[in-house]
C-alpha cells in the first residue's frame, strides 16, 4: 500500500505551527507495514487542494488528509474532498449527539450553524469518532483509493489514529526495526563500508543517520512476528558487524548499543551501577558537562560522589593539588595535565574511576593547539590512560559535546574489560 499524507492549513505554510502530525503518521503507518511515499502541505485553498487530490489519486492507494475539519469558513477539507469525489456531505448521528451534549453542558457557549460542520462526513464514509474533540473523522474507498480525513490538533489526531484508523488499516505484516549505535566513525565512512548492502537492499533495509559525534543504523524488515523479523535482522546485523573500518577496526568494536533511547552515558551509568563502581570527573573545557550527563539518570548518587570544574590553571593547581609549576611546564592542553587531573580527582573522592577533560573548545587556539584539540584521561588504582581527540571543524558546542562522548566511551571500554586498562 502506497500512502500519501496531505496536511491542510495555511498556518503550516507560514511557519506558525510545525507539522508534527506527518512525522507521527509516517512512524505509525510504517509500524503496520504501510509505506508513506509523499508528504505535502497545502493552504486553506479549495482549488489548490483539488489539484493535489487529482495528483494523489493517480500515485497513491491511501490518501490521508489532516486538518481543516473545524467550524470556520477556512476549514474546507471535507467539503473539498466531497466535491472531488462528487459526493454529498451527510451528518454522522454519533458526532451530532456529541455536539448536542457538548453545548447542553456549556450554556455559556453559543451554538452557531457552522458548528454543525464538525459532525459532517463525506457520504458513504466510515466515521472515525473523535475522543477528545468535536470534529469527526472519516474513511472512504473510491475507485481503489482509500481517503482518510483527520483533525489537525495532535491531541485529537493521535487517539483517532491509534484507536480508530490503524486497526482498520492493519495488514498481515508489520514493520520491525532494530537500531545499531556507533561511536568512532563518521556517516560517510560507514556508508562507504556498507555501500554494497545499501545499494542492493530491498527487504530488509538499512538507513544511516548522523548525530552529533555518532552514527546510528536502522535495520528494518516486514514480517508477521517479532521472531520472524529477528531471524532476518540477525543475519543482516552480522554482515554489518563483520565489516572493518578503513583503519582496520571491526564495526563490532565500535557498535556500542541498540535502540533510540540508548546513549553512551546511559550505558556507562547502568554498568557502573551493575559493577558497584564509582566515578568522578575533573573538567576544564567541558565545564561540568560530563558530570551533568551522569546526573541526568536516577540513582546517579550511588555511583557519583562529586567532581571538579577547574577552568583556569590556578584552579587546577589549587583544587586538585597539582604543582602549578608542573602545569605551567606542560601546559593546560596536554596529556600530562589530563592525567594528573584524573588521578587527583579519583584520589580526592576515593572513586574507582577518575575521568578528566582538558583542551581547546574554540574558536581560538590555545597554547599553540588548534580548536578541537582535547586530551581525556581515565584513572584507576591500576594506572591511567590518556587519549587525544582532534575534533576539528566543529562549533564550540559540538567540540564540548563530542569530547564528553569520547570520555564516556573511554569509561565504557574500561568497564567492558572489567576495569583493567593496563
């Protein structure tokens, strides 16, 4: 089934509101195996909507119109669809009864003739009751094309879609997806490595999405059950993770998790809890961003006692008891400083792990280092590891955000090796 979504409303075209309905509908239709091929927005204009319906009937088997079901003169979706299909508008008894009840219990609201429009449907339509509003929706099939009209307000559209529309559209198969998350590779390199799988895809499919500092891969297949889908997706996932980066690193090593809601921070916090270990941080360029990410999760107090924000050289010396002369000798932006910050933070809080970040967020250089130069250290009782990240060509905010991701990834790898860095 090829679906098309037409959002009706001049306010969408003028930017007064964001068309979140199209995103919601596309996601829910995909889940039941219905492919959305087109999304369009059109103003409250009869002629333009008629021309769009003419196009839609020749390319889509399901046409969903959202918005324009209200009582005002510019709410013309049902009227225009009725004209296009050469049908009359009739009143839905259930919707009319709801109107009667609404105004009977609200004597301060004046009932006007245009309110009656909300109870109308295109003749021959199956009414879609509105749980949270007054405008009834409708669904009708004409000449092999199914037309659906839905209200514009998301608070009305979503329940109607979930409880009325989707059960009527459900096919024999559903779309099942699995999201793989990667850190340490760019989207362009990942796409190049997987180019043959992407070029040859039919079902299952894979789609990369670039995010700040990381990349996700969505694997999707249509199947009749989760078990059937898992068998297909397992095979594709194995093919992907067997590939190597241009540097010879297995994609399996840099695939850190699954799902839309998973993050490096959430994985690290949960693993620290699981292993009963604690962490602290000393931050310079990120100014507490790593610690804020840890505190985003409930129960963070069980693994995070506290930390340090030491922006200046003097505060690094004073708060962390690092000899100022040594800091001046090596520089703030250095592996030495990162290592000492991590070690001292760990010792002072008696934590299992001490993480530190120091470097140049930009836009200017510092100590001869260009913007994006970051040193990150992870200290344990057994020793410390320091990495240098070169996050060039990014905004100041992105440098700080990606630096924090590097820090969490460093902790993640240490936890995977049972804390043995050396």
